[in-house]
């Protein structure tokens, strides 16, 4: 019995001291699988949507920030028609381009949702990051819906809030 307790204690100690490995981030969208093979019709309605996201927020003072995970949700609200994204660009607080997510038009099927995730450790956007999305739809298709969801948890505390895209063109 003593040997069993000793063996269990050693195993418990070894497994509890195991170093945590950082998980690789999943690429939530495979943009290459969504590239249109045909040219878009000239009769499509064009629009642009602005979305604010907050990968960082001020905490306690203007000299202290708290990092958040930002999820950008891109939703096709049509039951019958696809929508087409022609631009998805991410800018920092100062309006400088951080990255462009697509370089050729991509589609979202009816009622499909895709997400772009800005990881909590990604501080490039700062406290006033922005997205610009350019899109095309049939004239009878509802406009796409863009939403930002920010979240962070620390210990027993949690923080979350959302932002909604605004059409700018």
C-alpha cells in the first residue's frame, strides 16, 4: 500500500509539473477555398462597412491597457443568395494598414458565417483598431452583417462586449 501511494505521488508530481505547450491558432477561414472562379457581375450592388474592434482597452488609466481577444463575425443574412467580399482590411489605432485578409473576391453561402480572430497576444491594432469590408450583393439580397465580439478572462473575472458594423458607402 505504501508503494502504491508513493508511485501515485510521483506520477502526480511529474504530470503536475509538465510544461504547458502553447497551442497553435486555428486558421478560422481558408480564404483560398472561397475564391470566386468566375468574374462578378457588373449589376451587383456595392457597399463598404466599417467595424471598430478593441484588441486593447484602457484599464485604470491611460497608461495601462488590457489585451482582449477580438472575433470579427461576418454573416450572410440571406436565405437564398451568396454575398461577395472584395476587401477585408485591418487597421491600427493610427489608421495604418496591419493586414489584408483577401486579395481576390470571395463568397459566403446563404446563412453562412465566417470569423476572423485577433488573438489576445496580438497588440498591433491597439485601442482603436478598425476593419473595412467591401462587398457586393444582388439588389434584392440583404446586406451582410458585421459584428465584433471582444472578450477576456482573468482568474474569476470576465469582460466582454460587442460592436456592430456601419455602412460607410
